[in-house]
C-alpha cells in the first residue's frame, strides 16, 4: 500500500483533501453480482457453466476481501502557486507622481 499524500507532497504538490471511498464502491460490486445472477442463463450460454460459476463465486468474495484488505483513496492535490516575478535588475521604473 502506498502513502499517497506523502508521494504527492514529495513531488511538490499540496494535498488539500484525502479520504477513502471504499465503502462507496461496494454497491457497484453488489450490483455486478446481482446482474450475473439475474442473467445466469445468458452468462452460462455465452461462457459455459464452469466459467459462469467461477465468475459469480469471485464476485461474491470481492466485498469481503475489500473490506478486510482494500482501500480506495481519493485525494485532491494542488500545484503550488507560482511566485510573482521579480522586476529585472535592468528594468526602468517611472515615478509618475
């Protein structure tokens, strides 16, 4: 697992926000499993019973595996603002007062 905020900071970016959205992705896996179950006949015709069963078994395991071991980090990083340019040494300035 990577320390993403440290990685971005090391490359000169400021991390403004960082959070893990894994729990927000779990419904997607549940939906995929439900679709495979609902369309079992079609999946079996296209892939065969053995492969269809393996895919469904894998989809059923994903939420538990992710809950134990997974992260889905999202962060907002900002490039530092450029410093205003200094006037050149040879540049003329005019006093209009």
